[in-house]
């Protein structure tokens, strides 16, 4: 009989020999220094007006948005990012029950909707609220920010790439086929569509209209299947419709690409980039997002998400957003060599900030090969009065003209072109003039230098700053704090691939991760007695 009783759906109906021994108040089990208490207190003091504004109304019996934010953050703090795991933990884990404060456990769909529908639209403002609170607590300095970036794989298939260059080539071929089709139809059906040498879209539409008019006039019925012979008019109309459908597809793909070179079919906002995690070891590109972290006193105070495969063009949008959302303005910008450009140097200077950016040639400039390369401007003498460079053979390279170029971001740079009048017979020519792709024979070539004077001046000033005592201290802290934030994210929190799609949802995920890491960092600092420490000191030998 007992065996049959065990098969009932209600497992407590025939339960015997068990006495409930749990304490009436689960809060007694949670230790006083548990991070869940710090999280609850920190979120309670935050202004979440923007989050509540995404709800039309909050029901009395449902879990509040503030409580949902606590639960999601605590789950992220423990490296669990699944909404189903959050639902399960709310029923089993006493720390999650502590955050629920006696309310019923929400289902997984509630957590999923919270992240994508409610938190994503206001994620930046909530993140700024956390950074501003840390600033008020004195935990971040508000003066120095260490910036670095990493690529995190998108939640899309690896082989769903669309390349803008390939689509453009196919589009050009299709336009030629359309032109040939129009010419054939004009000759075949004795109609005149194009007057001139240029075929435009209006000509294609006119041809389509004329062909369908001929179809109605002849009462033509289209045939399909084996054993049916198609008329020339049916073939022409079907070919035209096929070309138009393909042209529409190509135009849509180019529109989705925008300024990018690629995108993923299953996540249009993801761009294909070269990742460090290369399982196949063949340098294959994967759909990813470029995540930028700004770290101050070991806390992530700001972040951005972008489609750029390199870090150079991400710096200015990052600084503009940080200045817009944060109530304090950073004075010192510390970044690695990937952020060096003339545009970035001048923007930071005009914005009243000081840059500590490592020059891209800093490491290689210390090598003997670089210092003995007589073809580089760094190893040539410069005559300020005549504005000329003097080569190893004593000949002058004078200004020939000034070249202006425009970058993808719209910045106009200026380069001065210096040329030597005659390099024939020079014994140093083989060591001075490099490059084998020039169409001019080597015997007829003369030395040419392209010099960006503004960039060289800014690089020299930046080099002096990073070599100072303050620069050495800040560069050391950048490698510890900025790169350490990505180490915590990828290694400790085991987050290497986004779970959602689209820039907005990916940004929300990144903000939740950063907020969870900041609470963990604050908890560890409090427990270890290291609150208020902004920079790591240089250890003397």
C-alpha cells in the first residue's frame, strides 16, 4: 500500500516521520556580511524613476521593478545569466527569498521581459545613477578614467555573414544584366524605353508596365511545369521580376550594412570581427560587438557598445556619452596604443582634458633596428628655418605640397609632403627608400616623406607625459584596472558570449554585468578594508 501512496501528485499527503525544522525567519540564516544585504541596501537607495516609467502600472500583488532588478543583479553577481535559473533560485535559494521579501517567485518570462522591454530602454541612466552614487560615497575619484576594449561574441550563427563588398559586386553585375534585358526587349517587342546611354530605374519600371500591357493585350496565360513551353513574353516578364527581386534584396543588404563592411543574418547589429578565441586556428571572423569599459578605482563607471572592429574611433563617442550622463567630468584620459590618433588627441585637448595615450610606435621605437633606420623622419635632422629634413647623405627634402584627407568619421587631416630633388647615385638609397609596389623604377625614384605635423607634436607631448612619474603610475594602473575588468568578466564571471540580440539588448546585458561586478567589487573592498583606495602604488624593488 505504501508503494502505491508514493505515486500521488501531492507528496505531502502520506508523508510521515518528518518534522519541519526550518527557522520561521529565513533572514537569520543569512550572515551579516553577505553581499546580498549590500546589494539590497544599495539598490534601495537608487533613484529608479526611469525604470518605473517603462511600466504602465505596477500591480500591488506582483513583484516590484526594484525587486526584479535586485534579483537579476544578484544572479549576475553569481555568474548565472539564465532567466529560468532565476525562477528556480527564487523558489530554492534563501538569498533570493530574502530579496523577494515574501512575494511569490516570478516566472522566467517575467525576467526576460524585464531585461529586454523595461531595463534596456533606460539602462544607461540607471548605470549612470550607480556611478554617481559611488562618486558620492567617495569610492571613485572622478578624475582619472582607464579605458580599454574587448570583443565579445554575439548570439548569432557563425556562418551567417553578409559582406558588403560582395553584395556591391553582385549588384553591379545585376545592373548590367538589367540593361541587357531592356535592350533585348526593345528589339524583341519593338518598343522604345531608353533614350540615351544611361539606364535608370524609371526605365525598368516602364519596361515592366509595357510587358504586362502586352500580356493583357494578347490574353497570355502563364504556364508552368514539365512539358509546358513558355512563350518569350513570359520568359521576359519572369526574368525581369527575378532581377527586380534580387535588386531589392541587394539594396536592403547594403542599407543594413550602412558604414560597416559586414553583418550577420541572424543579428543585423552584429559585425564580423577577428577574435582572440580562435578554436579552428585559421583566423576566421565571428559576429561580435566591441565592448568599451571605462574604469575608475577598480569600478566600471561607463561603457559603450559598438560595431567597430578597432578601438580608435570609439574613444570620442565614449567620452561624449560619459560627460552627458555622469555628473562629474574626468580630467585625465588613460588608454593604450589602440586609441592613438590625431583626431583623438585634438578632441581631448579641446575638451579641457589631458591624454595619457601610449604611442603606437612606443615599443618598436626602442629597438636597434628602428633607431638605425635612416629612412624614418625620427632619425633625420630637421631645419626649422627652411622647413626641410636633411637625410643621411646631407641632401635636403623640401616641401612640395600639402595633402588633405578625410577619415571615415569626417575628420580632415593635413600632411606635408617633403621630396628630395635628386637621389641618383646616393650610396644610402637602398637603405633609405623602401617599398617594392611603386610603378616607378627604383633607379628613378626619389625620397618622399609624408609628415603630419599636428600628430607628431601631439605624440611627442603625449610621450613626455607617459614617461613622467605620474604617467608611469597611471599606465601601470590602466593595465591592472581596465584589463582586470575584462578578466573578471570573461574568466571569473565566465561571460564570453551574449545571450540576446540587437544593440539595445546587448547594451542592457553589458550594463547588468558591470553593475553586478561593481557590487561585488564594493563588497570585497568593504570586507578587506580597502574602501576609498583609487590607485595602486608602484612597488619599489
